[in-house]
C-alpha cells in the first residue's frame, strides 16, 4: 500500500550535466531527506572523459527533520549507482522506494 502521494522521479532531479560540475542535489519527500552527487565530488565538466577517473552517483537518504550536515552518518543509508544517465534513473527509483518506506 502506498503511504505517500508524492514520489521522487528522475525529472525532479537536476540534469546529468549538473553533477559533472561537482555539485550535489538535496531534496525531500515526506519525512525523507536525500542527497545525490557524483563521488568523488569534483568538477570534471571540462576534463576530457579519459582523464576523469572512476565515479559513481552516491545517493544518501535519511529521515528528517535535520539536514545532511546535521545528521549523523549512522542515521544515513547510502547506495552507489553508475555515473550514467541510467544510473541517475536507478538512483531516483531507489530514493523513491526509500521515501515510500519512510512515511
């Protein structure tokens, strides 16, 4: 049974290029707070693809009310996804499942 009328969708997250600039995206859905970013968090937009090194999308989910920096790491759930558009879609689905379970 669905507990929340809200969902986290891929369209809600910033475009893929945003994450190449080394910027994180923060959001919330019901009582869930979340962060998604390229890991390692660094600006690689102007770096040639063969010089960027390995990276993943790191999605972090936790229950509110506090923000990312004010929440202990032990209270956060972390999942890594490929640093691709498909990986970003997978991360959105995972975050949505976390949000539905949190409410």
